[in-house]
């Protein structure tokens, strides 16, 4: 049984829009996380995880690997900030 009134209905609509947006962003390669997950310890953990993911994408193709290496360099520079 769900509660029906304007406030709950608005909340459900907002949550549906948020979930649609998250799904769209993730389908296009973005990583979505809540703001409280961006504290320094989470940020460092995320950056290291992303570097490992990017390094696993290196395939030996100069053109493809050049862009991936740039992304790795950017992520590694974020660890120094």
C-alpha cells in the first residue's frame, strides 16, 4: 500500500527523474555518486580504481592507447592535489 498525496507523489516523480538521469549518464560512461561519497578517502579510492580500470583498457594500439594514457595521466594528477 502506498501513501497518496501531493508530497509523496512529487517525491516519487523526482526519484524517477533522478534514476532516469543516472541511467542515462552511466550508459554514456559516466560514474555517478552521491556527494557524501566524495570525501577525500572515497575520492582517492575512486581515482585509484579508475586508474586500474583505464590501465586494463590499454591494448597496444597507439591511437587508442594515447587517449587512454591521457586519461590515466589526468587521474594520476588528481591524486597529487
